[in-house]
């Protein structure tokens, strides 16, 4: 089964050939792309890294918060800048962080060297304890000044379930949405989070592109939920905010 990405345009899905195409990254030099929110950030960054590798472009994947350490070639813990560069060149992609178990942000001097490397740097800049939706605390997200594009990620499997079941920092999310933690999360709630400077857009600087990513649109009903979220975003007149949707290719609606 193949996962694909589409862009929500006028309430309809326009399928793209790749994430790189959907994000208009072709030909961009040295993009610094951060994923925030919940609902599949790591998977999204791995997907993007593989696409870059397929184009013979060598990305580095780091974190400014925490990311699960994994055991595969190219995953480094407590590396030097030289080790990161050597591994990226040899393997074609490098994942790097400090510590073990859950890696964290690289030490300052190493991080600075990595951010100076040519090519794409992909950054997991938020945590959500594997839940599909979140609202950030005061210290979140951790967006570096070098970031050029922010992907604000939401899992569509959260809609229709109780806030306490699907939201990281559920009490804060309920308060923001003016709901109770026992209330059902609705499409308009995702839109409210996505457009707010207190939630999805928190910490976004004027030079950073902002993209909403709605994950797991793997059924017709979830695709309609994605369209509902897009319509709610449009109602809030937030400019031409790009909304991407990920889904299984088999789940594409018939035309």
C-alpha cells in the first residue's frame, strides 16, 4: 500500500507526485523544514527524507525537543559534527541527536555546524506522546531562527473522539476550544488550532512558510472531514494557507 499526498484546493483533493512537489521545494537551496503539532511528525519527516534521497539529495534529520532513538544505519547518538557529515555523505541521510532512548537537541556547537551544512535539514520541533492532536505549552514548539518552512501536523483519527482521549495537554486544549475534556473534537476545533498564534502558528516568524498537514485521510468520511477543516480555515480569512492531506492511494475518491 502506498501513501500519497494531496493538496486541498477549493474543497477538492489535488494529488501531488511527492511531498517535495506539494511543498514546492524543487530547486530550493538549503531548506530548513520543521514539523510541529502531533499525529505523525516523525513519519512525515522520514517520508520527506526518503524523497530527497531518491533525488540524490542528502538530508539531515534532527530534533529540537525529543525523538525516539532507532537502530538503523545513519542514526547517530551523541555524534560530532564531523561524524554527522561523514555519515550523511556515506549513507545518503543522517538522523542525529544527543542522548539515548529518546534523543534530544544536539549541543550548541554541533547544532550550529549542522545548520550550516548545504542541503535540506529536517527538524522535529515538537512532542505529543504519539497522540493525534496537541496544543503547545509555554516552552513549545522549539523553532530555530533558521527554519524556512513549518509543517503543522494533525491526525484526522482524532475527530469524533473525546478531547481527553486524543489531545496532548487535553485540559489546555479544552480551555482553548472553550469545551470540556469529555466533549467531542470537531473539524472546526482542528481549524481553530491550526490558525491560532496560541496553537499551530505559535512561534511562526514572518519569514517562515506555514503549511497545515492533515494525516490519515484513509476513508471517504475522513476526506470529507479534511474538506470541512479546510472550509473552517477559509472562514477565518487567514490568507492563502496551504492545507495538505495524506492518504492511502487506494483511498482516493473515484472520478
